[in-house]
C-alpha cells in the first residue's frame, strides 16, 4: 500500500512544466538502485539542457545517423530558447564525467520509467553520443540547432517543442531573439550554365531545357550552408562503413547533396561506392621517374564493376519514386557501350522495373554483354556504333513511356559526383593536386568537378584540384577541341578502340566537360591503342588489374609527367572507371601477342615446357637468373 500511494502521489508530470526549470525529483525508495541513480542522472542532465518534454524514439525511426550541431554552446542555447526555456545553463563537470553512463542509462530510463508524449531536440546536444539517436522516418525542420533531414518526411512523426503545436518554422537567435526562417533541403532542374528563371521539379520527366540545351540539378545552397564545412565532414565520415539504410552507400551517405527529398523507402541501392583508393607506389617509382604520391581510385570495384553504379542508383531510385507517384513510366532504357547497360539492368532488376538496352553489335566485350542479359534486360543488338544507338534511344523515349537513362539525364551525375567527395574523405579532406579521368560521353568530368566545387563552396575544403581528361586517339573530339583553343567543337567518327566504353565521337556532355575543364585549369590528353595497352600491362605488373580506359588515363599522366606539367611530388589521383575482369579477352590477346600491328612490349605469355624434372629445372634456372 505504501508503494502504491507513493507512486500515485509523485506523478512525474508535475515536475516537468513547459518554460520552467524542472524541480528536483523525489527519491524513489522502492526502485532498485540502478534505476534510481540513473534517473537522477537523467534529471540533472535534462535540467542543464533547459529542455522540458520529450518522447521515445520508435524502432522504426531508428535508421539514419544524427550528429550534433557545429557550435555547441550558443546553438544549444538557441534550441532551449526555441523550446520555451527561460534560461540555459551549461552542463557541469559532473555531467560531463557521467557522459558515458548517460548514453546507456538514458535509453533505459527513457523507455521504462517515462511515457511522455513529446520528444525534444535532446539528441542534438553535443554531450549526447551521435550514435544514440538514429532516425529515418521522422520530420525535422532545418536550422543550425536541429538537423538535416528532408521536410517531406512530415508524413511521419513530427518533433515539436509542445504537445499540440506544429513543427516550428523559425528559430530564435541567441543575440537579438529575432525569428529566423528554417530552410528545407531541396533540388531542381535548371538549364545548364544559364542565367534564367526556368526550372523544373525533379519529379518531372524532362531531359532538355526549353531551348534544347542540357539541364543540371541545382541544390539550394543557402539551405546547405546552414551547416558549416566541419559539420558536413563529420556527418559524412560518421556514415562510412555503416549498415544503416541507406547511408552505408558511398552515394547515399551524401543524400542531402544528392536527392534530398526522396524517401528512404524509394531508394534502390546496392551499397555502391566506398571504393578503394590504391597507393600506386611501385608503379609511380618505376614508371614515372620516382613519383611517390600517386593514387588510383578503383571505381570499378563496385556492384556491377564500373563507376556507372554511382549514377544509376540515383536515377533508378528517382524512377522508382516516379512510378509510385503514378507517372507514365513502364521501363527505363539506355544506349550503351557496356558499363551503362550493366548498371542499369542490375538496379532495375533490384527494383523490379523493366530495362531496355540498345547495344552496338560486336563492339563490347562478352563480359559486358552478359551482365544485362543475366539481369533480365531486354537487349537490342544494333548494327551501328554508340552514337547511332544514342540517336535511336532519344527518339524512342520521346514517343514511348520509357525513361532515358543516359548521361543526357543529369540525375546520374548527382551520384557520380560523390566519387570526388569520397576522394577528399579518403585523404582526410586534403585536396589532391591532380585528378585524371578517362572521357567518352564526358559526363564524368563534370560530375567530378561538381563534387569538388560543392565541397569548396560549402567550406569542406579551400580549393579544388586540376582536372585532366584522357581520351583514346580513336575517339578524341574533346582533345581536338582543346588543342584548337576551345574554338569550335566538331564531332568525329569514332573508330574501334580497346577502351570501348569511351568509343564516342559525339559526346552528349561536351558543354559540361568544357565548362569543368575551363574552371579547373584543366588539360586534355590522348593515348594511341599501343600506348594504352602497354600502360595497362605496366600497371598490372605492379599489382593492379585495370581496364584499358585506366590505361588511357595512365598514358595521359605519363605524358604530363615527362613534360614536367605534373611534378614528382604532386599528389595525383587516376580514376579507374571499370574492373579489369570485364576486359579479360583484351588482356589475353595482348599477352598472347595476338594483336595485329602491336609490339606488346610487356607481354607475359605462359611458357610451354615438358612435364620432366630436367626440363622444368632448366626453365626455372634461366628465369631465376634473369630476375635476381
């Protein structure tokens, strides 16, 4: 009876009045020591925060990672003021010392001793461990004292300061207590590199501006700038390697910079990205006059074996969203030289969306061809080159309910730009001097530029690297345009190259590439067939296993190194766009010296020898004397 009376007479609600500092909670004599002491820890912590009401986070909401705001004291004060607290007192040293105990005790007390109806911004206080609070399906309104999740999540639980009012649309500043509007993250289509009021929602099916020019995805930079560079660096770093959906992906770990308004349930991801940044120490020392800070970004170590996964997860996710909105879309189609079709078919298969692929007959490797076939794509093999396939797919998608997936669609570039951000992350946010990228349809050049530029504008870094585009001599329209001083671009008729993915004579993203190179003090180089195959073999001999396109980029590096443009100690990143296993036949032909007119100076064919002891000993003795 005593226990029951004490419980009823000491209702917790009377000790938590909005706008006042909580009163000391009476001792709970019948509660075990752990619960009792933990509860007091919670009360002291809550008192110093100046926060009054909160509610438990459900298991469904425990998904995304939240981090504390960039400035602790002033912004926590703002949060307290916005929630109705009259004063704010910084936490005492005792609270700091009990931080580790709080992170475990809070949750237990939270769920078992308390059952209030509101949950405040306690998780944003810098003393609370960032991994303690996860969310995905809760709505947040943006400010330096709240968080970064999209406003469209208002369909779910709303976090307020009171039990009945809607989410705040302003926050009170520390200095003058004037209300400041809170900006949600958003993005839209705008004409590329054009000053105009023309814009389109990302939920519209559109590929060109009203004038027929390219479109670009423009983010609300003012909303993103509500958080400083340190905040974004910490946020992105905290998500690396997590299994938390969808932030473990190298693309979706930057969701706020990619598609901020898409619901997590609409995302189609294979946890792409987070690819290896390989220190090519031996290759640099032996092949590039002692170059000691050379790195190869292996984008081919991905779900379908190429960097195209980075863009395709974004595009197919948006298509998935559009289909749920009952947009007139039956499937997704692309023209491809191999890697695009592999990525599209895989992600569409994961989403249950039909995919249609136009391929140039006899111009891609068997390994590339088998991928869309295996993933259930409807494959059309055409007696033309990539440019012919591209012309046809653009005409077809304008007449049928098929969504165009080529890089004419700027959504893909939003995913591909995350590779640039990832490079900065892997260098602990230090900027390399050079980044060398193979170029075919040329969207990737602009994507890397955009990723680096966003990091500079939002304060994550203070400069961007110089970009180099490397083209095969058999498909080099950008190189010719660069050599002419960017005067007049003229498409070329691309001829057969071992770097088949960049065998494109009329690139869609030529304007984007020129813009990126001009604004990064960029350079364009080319590689002949023999040069690119020899360089690929030389790289493989130092422990890599790269594609011919990477060979093109390495040739460009060698030429710039020999001319003294790239210095011995310049930090340089070569982007490897696809996995070498996709081009195993080209490697076999090279090492078998079966390529007509090519010397294959690094060929390493197998040695045929009789299965006899003396014969094997003779061969091995000669080999060991040669390498010793």
